[in-house]
């Protein structure tokens, strides 16, 4: 009687017969490797597989993870969820305190929303837009998804638009906002560095805190970095206990203004202000431009107020911080 030997395997089986007819061995053919899915701008956000089935929960898929910044950009008091997705088997490469080297096919997503009631988040939220950056062949491409009225999906739409929002703030007052979604052209203005589209927020110095970088190292999200203490920290502009007034004001400038007010930025050849946190004070021209900075942050007038894009109102807390700092100079 012939003896059969079965080898457990995933995939198709084929016969391999030895010279001894009494032994027939089944050998597996290794399965074809699953081709890597290359991210692209599809018509609906749900098709990108960045989030799980209940899209409006904004729960990242197993290929994505949430990250936070020490100091954030002001966008008319909206909240933001930031998500990063790396291709399978890849990691970011540590370079310095700035941006890591992101592998091709990295995806970044930032969703803007308002809680219906700031005092009780269980009352739900109003999702407005999800901005996407995809790195393809070394070049970042951007697209914008606008959430539908039913809050079930978001549609790729790179035109501008206005969304009326009403919510209850922490004092119990009703706040009405005409939230302006920027066009692709406006997004490029802020994300432009020497005519190349770049991310704005996730420099390592803006991420170093709350054990984020330690988590990235342990999960192999980033390579070439074993000791996160070698990375500096951008201060939290709201943290009065651990940072000086100057440190907090400079951090606010860095996140809200420096992407334009830097060499190669949108305002680089229109203004001599250089507002990156690491720029020596004497080279920032903050002192020389003090009246202009104060004026442009003290009111809202489209095309004049700063920040130029992404806001339709004064950031009272941010302006109070900057004004207090300017008064010390």
C-alpha cells in the first residue's frame, strides 16, 4: 500500500515523484507574493483604506497610525486628527531634527472637524475635510476630500468651498463659523518650499514628546535613531510652566508662520521675516518688523491678516501671546 505524506501549505499543491514508486510526496508551490498596493487619489476617501469600515469614526487601519504635534497650527479653532501610513516593510529614515526621509508611497492625512459641544464630546462632531499627501517617486502630491452632509464619506475635490458650522464652546456660548476649505492652489502656497511640495508639521522636533518617537523606534517606524534625546523639542506654545515667553512665542511663529516666512517659502521673496524656531533672533527680523506683525495679527481682513491662508478670524490666544512677547522687545 502506498504511503502518502502531506505537507501543510498555503497555496497550490503539485506532485513530486521519487524513483521509488512506493513514496509519493506532495510539495507546495509557494504562493505568489501579494503585490504592494500603490496609494493614489481615488474618488472617495473610503477607497483609500486609511480608516476602518466605519469611516466617520476615523479609526486608522492596521497600516496607519495617529501622531500629534507639540505645537499646532491654528485653523479657526477646528480640531485635527493626523494620520501617517507607511508602505509594508518600510520605515522612515532619521536625518536630523527636521523631516525624516519618508519612503515612497507614504500617505499623510489630516482631518479637520468641530465637536458639536466642546463641553461634551459624546454629542458628536462635524467632519469638514481630510487633506491628503502622498509621496510618489520622491515627490509629494496633495489632494483634498470634502465630507458629505451625511458624514458617511468624503469626496475628492480640490476646489475651495465654505462650510457653515455651529457649535457650543466651553463657556456654553454658541459659535458660528463659516469654515473655508482651501483650494489645491492655496494648499500649495503653504506647502511650497523652493517650488517643491513638502509637509509642514511632522518635523521630528515637533513630534518629540509624549513618548511618540520612542514608540516609533520600538515599532520600527523609523530607522537610524536609537536615542530620542538627541532630537530637540519644539515647545508647546501653551505650556507656561516649562517654557519662557520667548520660547513659546517663537514656537507659535514656527508652526503658524515659518512655512511661508522662510527661505524658499511662499513669502520668502516678499518679506525678510525668517520665523523658523532655530533661526537666531538677530536673523529673524522680528524686532525690525514688530509693528507690522502686531497689526496683521490684531484683526482679520482677507489678504492682509496673518496667517494669510486657513483662517477667517483672529486667534485671540495666539495674538495675546505674540503681543506680550513683542512688548518685551
